[in-house]
C-alpha cells in the first residue's frame, strides 16, 4: 500500500529529520514524501538539510514546497528585500550563516562586514541551493488534500488567487477560521503547541497542523497517509 508522508518545518534540524525518516521507514522507491517548507534557520544544519533534500528529490517522489524562512533566505542572499540583515539574524538566520560558512563565519564577530562576507560566500559556493529554493512551488494538491506551508486565506473563494505571501505567512486568520475548500488542508508554520497545547499533530477537522516546533526543542512530526486515507502520526524529539 503506497504511503504519503508529510513533514514540515525542519529548520536545519538535520539529525532529527533523518531520525524521523528512519522511524517511519521511509522508502524512496515506495513512498511519496511531501515537505511543506522551512528548511533553513534556527536549527544548526540548514546547509545539510537543503543538500539532502536536493539529493532526495532525484531519488524518489519528493514534493518540496516553499516556506517563509526559505523565501526570506533567498531574498536576503540576493538583496531583494527590505528586511534588514539584523532582522534575518534575529529570526534564526545566524545559525544558517554559521551552517553554510562554518569556520569562515565567526558568530562572536557579528557586524555588517562579517554578514556581507558571509552572504558573498554563500552566493559564490551555494548558488545551486539558492536556485533550488527559489524554484519551489507554494502549494501542492492531490485528490483529498491541499498541502501548503502556512495556510489558505478564507476570504478568497478561489484559494489559488490569494496573494503568494499568504501561502507562506498567514496564521490566525487561517487557523481560527473555517476554510472555504472541500479538501482538508495540511499545513505547518504555526506550531501545534500554540494551537492545542501539544507538540503532536493537530487534527482540526477541515485542517491538519503538523509543525511540532523541532527548532524550539520540541519535536519533528510526520503524518502518514495511506491509500485508504487512514492517518498515522510519528514524532522524534528535537
């Protein structure tokens, strides 16, 4: 029986990600894997996570969606944003720069020059990572579910016409409001502990939240969906 496995908000948590794949006995030949955004920032190994996902996509049926942290990383690296470098650093970007630059970036010497040099180093040596992240779609849909990083704006009857930023940024106005679609929406972005006081997957009827807050020391979740639509949940500690 073919399985669909859904994971979100890895955030540089490379070891928990691989532990979770082992826990669910992921098979590139037999399973469909859907990753719904936020591969970088906060956790210690963003570079390794992105590199592995690029490789996994060549080996099996792997759907990779865009998250808000992935979008911000692209914009910061290409200087196509009004977001300041300091804001990027404060929201987990420091760990991303350290992951990509290693010994070339001293975390204790953060200043405009060191950040600029780190960005140049990443653009020069990891251009393929930036191209990959910038190619990611905002959503994926199958017969029963809509998969998206943050959610759907309930004020748009045709959800595909909503602003692109809503796919990766929307929060309360999606989580707390009934959807206007017939399919169940599977999303990350909003930690489940903020929804139902548990890091476990949240089943909200018309929507399913799976962000377990791994980068905050909680857990990384996986939702398994079988062909008969039975759902099984897995988790590993962050």
